[in-house]
C-alpha cells in the first residue's frame, strides 16, 4: 500500500474514533472555530476549541491536503475473514489457564468440541474475523486465532515423529532457496527454450513437517492456483480404492493442467502408506490447500522411484536438491546422487553423529562425486506455556506484576527462564554438494597428495623434536607436574 493510502487510512481511523466519542467538530481539530458562547469562550485561547478529553488528535490536518482519493482497503492482516474449510486455533478461557484447541476444517453443519464439556458451532465462526471473541455453549469466552505453521504441526494428530518446526526451518535455510517468481527471468517467457522445473526430492515423508516447510519455500515460484481448483482440492473426498483424491474428470484435468505448468515441484516419498496418507491430509488442510499443489506424493522405495525417473530422462540428472531422512541413508543414496544436478545439495538428517560419520565413510569408500560442506548439531528447544509451537529457542517468562505481599506497592518486572517445560528436538544434519565427476577425481588425487605430504612432514618434525630433546614435551610435562602439585596442595 502506498504512503498516501496509509496516511489516509490512519486519518480516517482517527476521525472515526473521535466521532464515536463526540459529534462536535471542535473536538476533532483544535483550530476549528467554535461559536462564541459562554461555555466555549476562554480568555487564554480566544474562540478556539479547548477540549479536555483525552481524544486522539491530528496536530497538522493541513498535511493531509492532496492525499490520493484511491479507495481505502484494510490491511491484509486485519481483514482476514474466516472461511469454510479454514482451520482455527481456539483459545478457550479456563478456570486456571486457557485451553487451546486446533479445529478440523470448518464445515457449516458441524460442531467443535471444546474443554469443560462445551462446544461451539462452526457456522458461528465462519464469516468472523481473526481475534474475534465469542462465547461457547457454557458461556466461556473463546478467542479465534489463525494457527501458525509451527503450532499447526505440533498440535495436529501424528503417526510419525515430526521434524520439529525450528529444525525444519534450519534445513530449509541450508538449501538457500531463492527462486524467482513466474515471468521474472527472460527465459521464462521464451517458448522456444522452455525451462525444466526446479525439483526437490525428500525421502521419508513422515508426518509431513519438513514437506510443508519446503513447499512454503517453493510456493512463490509457481503460478497461482485458480480459486475454483483450490476450493475443489479442499472439499474433495479421498478415494476408497487407492491413494489420493476422488476428483471428477473435469477437476482432474484442471489439476493435471496446473501440474504441468509448475516451475517448482517437491517430490516426497515414504514407504509407509499410512504415514503418507496422514501427511497428505495434514498438508491439504493447512490454509485451505495453499501449498498442496506444489507437492507430489509417492509411496514405495527410493530406488524404484529414482530408477524410473532416470529411465525417463535417459539417466540425466533432474534433481536440484535432495533430503534423506532415513535410518541408513547410504543404502539408498547412490541413485539419488546420480539424479542430482552438479552443484546440487544432499542433506542427511539423522538422530546420531555416528550415522553421519558412516555416511561420509561410505561416500569416500565408494568414490561418490560428493564433497561434505558442513555438519551441524540441531539445538533442542522448550515449548511455550499453553501453546505447543516449538518455534525454537529457550522460553523466558517476562512480565510485570504487583507483589502479593504489598498490593499497594510499585509494580516489579519478572525476567527468568522457564523451567520444567518439555524439551524437544535434537539431531544432526550433514550437507554435501554434488560435483562433476572429473573435478571430484582430480580433487581427491590432490587431497591424497596433500595428506601424504602432511604425514611426511609430521614424521620429519617428530624426528627433529626427538633429536633436540623434545623441549616442548618437557615443558608440557613440567606444566602438568605443576598443575598436579597445585591440585594436591589444594586437596
């Protein structure tokens, strides 16, 4: 929104606020002339308004001259109207603490069960604004919130342990995804040289947490989904005889047409059908299938899927990046590496550092065209009080309170880390880059020569030190002896 529109929006908001309090124009602008009456005349201010109420004012109304007459619109964050098929995060006022409830997609003819035996109709929520407050069947206030991606994942039912949101954000940032929007590159509009889609492969869908984070990063690179198709994806039923949505022929053709126009695709695979179906449902329900069309779900083995795709491309690479969240990643990585474009990244997520070491040993032993770039340990985090979102970091309790011992005393600030909260997360991530085969071989040979030279130099230095009486060793021994003596003396 341009600055003129923002200024006009603020001006009219203040105008509306003041009119709610008084219809007197003198209370809107201090310089507005007031009729000369006994109640308004002031010897110090002449015939100007001197309102005593704490009313919001514009000190310089003349600054609004020349404002654009473009119709005002609410900011997007404040104009969020709840629609059918939305998922909400309801905060129910409790006896001691509030209770949070993640709803299923809203349907006009359904009811939502809350705590304390209360409920609320979905039809009462549809058409409301986010942050509206209404009462449930027991009279308790319920505040309507829109769930964040983190709170949506953590509070959704699960059949597999998720990659927690703060870890998923870290993995996505390691891929450094910077895709342009459609039409921003010259080759996007060249029909003679169509570009291949940017494809990412994820092995191990699990709950779908990392899948959803990756899809959000790729979403802007794809064309817009027609509203009618998006609504169909939200309301369609699942097939009873297979995997996927039961769409009419017309809707299926529209979906296939959109998929062929995608510029960024996320392929996620899991060998467990139940896990894949649960992740399919989780991603479909988030923000009314906002990121759902970006993803292709697959069930089966990694080798079968990658080999079939390589057969379609004549063994040419087609993947930009790949993520392996598997117990034994090296057992399935050979064909994935073959499918990676040069300069593509391979991310390995494991619960222990020894699994990372085993994978790097396999890479070196088999001569894979991969170079390790970094290995990081994922930090654990604590959950927020009441809202389980695990957005990362350690939770602190910061508030201003009045001591109970002295109710009339001054307020004091409380700043302390929260203890006793649930600790989540952890694990290790390795990032390896795909190199051209000829370059990686030459680099391996040069690295071997450098390592041999370092070893030879090490032996020479060791021999020289021994010949000179090893002063460094003597110094180390002396220091160590002194330290031991001091320790004994202290004891």
